[in-house]
């Protein structure tokens, strides 16, 4: 097994920073390229890498393709970054893929769309609490004041017990990167590094497409040769790799309509008694999620155990081939079908799903509010800063969002998008949008599904290695 | 049972009219899309035998690699159609030229040899299209025997029962057989579903063919092994490593392709590749075409091609003195998933066919294990043997995108149905009329 170069890799990929109660994502624009490069050179050593001992603060940094261009990144070199990253999250085609329409239309975004101010880079500051995070930020602020301007700030926090606002425990099923030094996890969660870090082999045992330096600029001698050994055809000189030990980060600001969510499920309930109705609504919401609010997987728990259970040791073929326990359309069954990938055998399925995993890194924003059937009226806007790392945005995040999330034809279904992240406000009429809950005899069908999640902004970032950041300071 | 057939006809485009042709194709595309978006009837819908249809301009620019022989500009029409009557091809062409007369005239008057306005009759139009007909080398149908009208009928049956089930409250513990009976009664009471009394023919696997294939395989085994070793030593080892990555692809081209993708849950794919020169590679391609033809026609009849459960129709066609190969498919989902599936589930099948084309990612033993249908890719040692080719994901995806050709007009008649839906609907129809056990009835109800 290849060991990862931990002191090169930004730590947020390998740790969810749950101990960091508060986070601030600063979306920035380059005012002065030269000053920005000075800033990068000055702070490179202070970026939290995966070998660093984490104390009270963490600090990470990512670039959009615009940002690299602002720094003077060569056009030809730019081209060896992945298309998704280069084009960014907002193109006509990508809007269709990601299903960003109606209220989620990029024209209504608060940041990240072409109509908003250009975003070049993201500074992520984490602290044990808000004051510590702000202190840290103020401590580095004067280093970049002439270089960068702040476009937008995204405050986030880790809510108690990892809950998100609808009230469910999140962050349970996560991949573990082989060679990262973390103990293996089993349950098909141990994944080849090339699925998350450039410069290592992936689940196909090939190297993911990486950012080669085809035209020399800056100080290429800082960089290593690319791991695959690709070389210039004429000179036979191996290309330097800016991508090595780097990764891509997807960020989405998702507003959650907690009240709408619980009102909807209560309306769907047939029970009339208040308590029973709340129980039924909770059951239906759990069916949509695939886990009970405390995290217990439906596949293993018929009833809400009422306590937090972070069990991820289950599959679907033997436990629940009929979907009677966990519906085929449930969020977690779609986002990771485990041993039921289309109609392949369990063994093949497991190997195929390993090629479509993401490393989720989510924070909540807005009031510290954990919803439930009884209590679902937060003050002000609340939502999720959904983030995820992957080496191939198209094969991982976009695949999940479109093929497993938005497509109403997932598996054998007819008109079922992901009930949580795939529902459109204005669906194609002929199809409609439903959520099918398999039951012992007749399926229960929730028709006219509603959307409770609205995209407010989003972008794709490149998270370079520490060395690559030093290199960027020299271009 | 009505069988489905592939039709493909090429016409030489007049260079001076290319520009007009492109504009007209684009007009057709846009008006078709607008009609579909607003749920209006479309012109193509008048052709009762038509499943999928497309027009593609194929010119030197469509080729990524240097063509093996000089090529002009051609307008390619392909359809998948229901075979009606003794001369089903003639019947279908007649329908095309009578129902889509305006389109046909508008497009083909930009082509060499199309009848002058005063000479245009059903016969002359048809004959023109017939002149350009070519043979399809291998053809796959995800729902054999399902005519367009049957697919629509069975769709309405599914929807009707779905609504019926949803609106009726069943007492807890009602046996599934009783619900099944109630559904049958409901359908019996509706004259519009009279047709359900007749069972739908569903093509089974042709076991004899499979056995014959197996025997042939065993008999030929020494030859096959010799052939593979020969190819490996004298051809594959000499192939250059291909390093074209997705990031190397031309942005303008990719954007042109993407412009028409993922508008509906179904998509199309058109591809042209140049066969490698030399007798051995051509023969090898033919062998694999033969294998694919047998498998697709007789074995893959249950809605899965090489284990891929998302394809409605696919075909391979040799053109230009058998030196170039065209590939067409209609499938559910998006390009990435489709190709992802291809590599994931049938890398060998594809590798074996396409490794005979120029600048395909390097292969070893070109998927020898894949001769056995349904061969899982986790077979011990397969990783070793099958290194390269389609398993070389990054380069395979780049190869496939770079050899893809933009499709100017694409029509699909049941874009709201996945191929799994189509097959499931037929099962609903057939099981409706069967006496089911409680367990079977439960499974029947799971179909909704
Ligand atoms: C507001 C939006 C969202 C909410 C509230 C939400 C909530 C949840 C919850 C409660 C779980 C179960 C906990 C766990 O298994 O870790 C989960 C799992 C998951 N979600 Fe989401 N999610 C959201 C958006 C997304 C998006 C946009 C994606 C990707 C496109 C995504 C991908 C996943 C994945 C991959 C899993 C793990 C499934 C597994 O491995 O079993 N989620 N989500």
C-alpha cells in the first residue's frame, strides 16, 4: 500500500474537524496578484496539513479556476485541470446535471454564479469557538489586506452530535483513504487514495487525471515529477505535477426549509392523534433518509431506537432486497447503494460503488436548531454548507447528484428523484415526482413531492498540496 | 410478435448546400425540442413504426483520426423500427417519406442526386433513400418484440393500475392475491384495456444458439488461443501507449456535444472510429462483431447488453469499404454513467471490439476472458490479463469522447420511460393474467 504524504495534504480531507465548533469560510477575490503570491508564500507553512497536531484552530485554502488565472497560471497548464473545475459549477449543461432550477437557479444565488462577484479563492478558518476563529482570522488579516478582498463570508458550525437541521445525525458513513494511516473501517469504506488525492492510483488502479505543468513557469523545481511518468513527447522530460497530493472540493450552500419539511411529512401522515402523527411523520422522514434521526439504519432497526446509533455495518442484498425496510429511493440507499449497484452481483456492486464515493465535509449555518416532528420552526434562515472532496468531480460528486440523485429513473423506479436533494419545484408534468415506500403488499406512494432544499451558492475548488501552494507563490 | 430492425442510410451532401443543411437540421432539432418541452405532438410521432431516429452529419471533421480512405460529407439517417409486413423495410421507408415529407425534402435536396421537385413522389423519395442503405453489423434491442404502440399501451396500463392502487385503501393484511384479483377486475371492466387479454410475446434466450456458440468456442479454443497469442505478439505489443486524457479534449467540441445532452432522462451517442490497418486487425474485428451479433441477437434479450441495463438500442455499422466503424446507441442516464457502466461492467466486451481501432488505449490479450458471456470482471487474474483497454478508465473515457460525433437531430418516442420501465410494464401486463401464488402476487405488486 502506498502511504500518503500526509504533511503535504491539507488536513480537512482527512479530518472532519468535528472538534472545531466554529468555522468561517472567506470567499475572496484577488486584488493584487503579486501581493497574493507574497501572502501565499508567507502562510504556506501555517496551513493545517494532515500530519499537523491540531490544537484550537485549523486553516485551509482552496482556489477556483478563476483564482489560478488571476495568479497568472498559464493557459496551457490550466487545461490539464479537470473540465469540471475549469468550467466551474455554473454552465448551461451543468445546471441541467445538477438540477439547479427554479429557486435554486444560479441567477438567484448569493455567491458563486456569473452574476455574483467573481470568487478566486477560499480561506477556511476553523476554531474551537467563534472567538478563536475570529482571532485567528484577525491575526492573518493584515497579511493579505492589500492582496485580497472578501466577497462573502460563510459562517458554519458543528452542531451537537453531528446533527443537521432537519434533525438527523449526519457524517456516519464516510470513506477511509487507504494509506492515510487511519485504521481500516471495513464495510466497503476503505478506498484507494486516487479516488480522493491526485497522484495516487484509484479504484480502477490507474492514476486520476492530474494537473501537469506542461509549460514551465514559476519555480517548477519545487514540484515532483508526475507519478504516472507522463513526459513531453519530444524532449522525454517528465512533466511536473501541480496536482500531486492535491484534491478537488465541492461547496454548496443549501438552505433547508425545516418547517416545510416537517409540515409536509405530518400532512402525509394518516394518524390523527397528535403524538401518533408525529411518530408517523418521523417514520416517513426516516424512510426518506434511510436512517432514524439518531442515525440508526432502517435496514437494521424497524423501530426508532430513540438513541444515537452510528452503525454503518450493513448492506442491502441479504438484509433488505425488497426495500421494505429501507426504500430504494431513500437518500442513503441512493447515495451509496453498497452491494446493489444496478443489477450486478453483490461482489461486483461493492467494487463499483467504491468508484463513486465522496468525502463529505458538512457544516451547518444559521440558528443552532435541530428539527423534529414536534419542533420545526427555526429563527431565520438555516442550512447546510455541504462540502465534499473527490479526485474526479464528474465521476463522484456530479455522478451522485445526477445519476443517483436527480434521475427519476434510478434503479427500477419510474418517477422518483432523491427525495432530499433531487426534487424539482416544477417537474416535467408527464412524469410527476413521487417517493415510493415499498411495503409488504402494496407500496406506499407519496406523490407530489416537494423540495425542502434550495441551493444558494456553490463553487468547485482545487485544494493544492502545501508544496503546490509554495509553487503557486512563485508563478 | 413484431420484431424491431435497424435502418441506416447515407446520402452524399452537396458541399455548396452544407450550410443550408445544417441550418435546417438545427431548425428541426429546435422545433422538436420545443414541442416536446410543451408536451405537443411532434412530426416524428406520425411515423407509427418509428422508435428512435437521428440525423448525423458525417464528414472529415467528424473523424478524430486520419480516415483510412478519403471521405466526403454525408448525411446519415438511422432509425430503429417495427417490422410490419413482408417487406418491412419498404413499409417503414414509405412511412418516413409520406409522414415526414417536408423534412425529407428539405434535408435531402441538399444531397447529391435527390429528385427534382417535379419528380418527387413517394416512390422516388423512397428509392433515393434506398440507394444509400447499408447493412448493420451488430444490433442490440433492449426490449425485443415491443412495438412502439405496445410500449405506449403498456405504459398506460402501468399508470392506470398505479393510480388504482394509490387511490384505494386496503385493509391491513389483505392478501396480495386478492389485490391482484381486484386489479384484474378493474382492468377487465375497462374496454380500453381489452388488448391485455392477449399475452405479450417476450423473446427468450435462444439456448440452442448459446449451446452452439459454446461448442463452437470449445472446438475453436486452440485456434482462438493461437490467434490471441499471435495478436498479442505481433500487434498489441507494438501498439503505442495512448495518453490522451480527458483534459486534453477540445473544449469547443465537448461543448457542442454537451449542448444537447441531459435534457431528458435519455440520451444518444454517435461515434466513428477508424479500423487499424492490416488483415489481422480487420479479421479480429469481424470475429468480435460476429460474437456480438450472436450474443446481442440471441442471448442479450432481457434488457441487458453485456450486463448494462440502460440501453434501449445499440448498433455497430461498418462503412467506407469496411475501414470505418460507426457506433450508435440510445440509453438512459447521462454520458458519464453510460460510459462508466461500460467500463465498469463490460470493459472486456468493448475492449475486444474497439481495440481494433486506431489509437484505442493499449490492450493485452484484448479481453480474452470476455468471450464467455456474462464473465464477471472479478474473475481471478482478470485484472492482470485485462490491464489496459477499457479498464484504463481515464484514457478510455477520453478516447470515447474524442471519437464521438455530434448528433444533429435525435428523436425518442418514449423519453419518459427507461428501458427497465419498458420491460417492467410488459411483465405487468403478462402477470396480470396469470394465476399467481401469494409470493408471486407480492412480487407483482412490487412492480408499481
Ligand atoms: C441539505 C442537504 C442534505 C442533507 C440534510 C443530508 C443528510 C444526510 C444524512 C442525515 C445522511 C445519513 C448519515 C450518514 O450516513 O452519514 C446522509 C448521507 C449521505 N449523503 Fe446527504 N444530505 C444532504 C445533501 C447531500 C448531497 C448534496 C449529497 C451529494 C451529492 C449527499 C451525499 C450523501 C452521501 C454520499 C451519504 C452517505 C451514504 C452512505 O454512505 O450510506 N448528501 N446525508
